């Protein structure tokens, strides 16, 4: 069962929003793999893992967080993502 699910609408080419996401993850030492349709990411935050996947459907970026620290609420992760890529 997924820990968190988010959807972010965007306009234009999906590569633009995915490049923002990839840059954010990789600048924090994480990994981001995939293409303009789907992929996965993994990052360590204060010794804890945040991992998940993404899928692009039309002009909607769907993100699923499969692994996260139990003390970090989904709303915190969603707010961070909106600030960085939204």
C-alpha cells in the first residue's frame, strides 16, 4: 500500500516539470530515473529514506511515495514538492 499519492497539474512539455523534480532529488544526493512517461526516485533525508515513483498522464504528474519516515506526514512531503516543482 502506498504511503502517499499526489497529483500536480502542469502545462506544456512534461520534460520541464520532470527536469525540476530530477534536479531537486539529485541536488540532495538522491537518484531519479525514468523518462517522460514514468520513473522512480529515491532520496535519503536525515538518515531516512523517501522513495517512490511517478507517472505522467496527459498534463498531470502523479507521484506515489512508497517509503517514507513514519513521522513525516504526507502533507509535509506534498508541500515540499509543490514548492519545488509545482
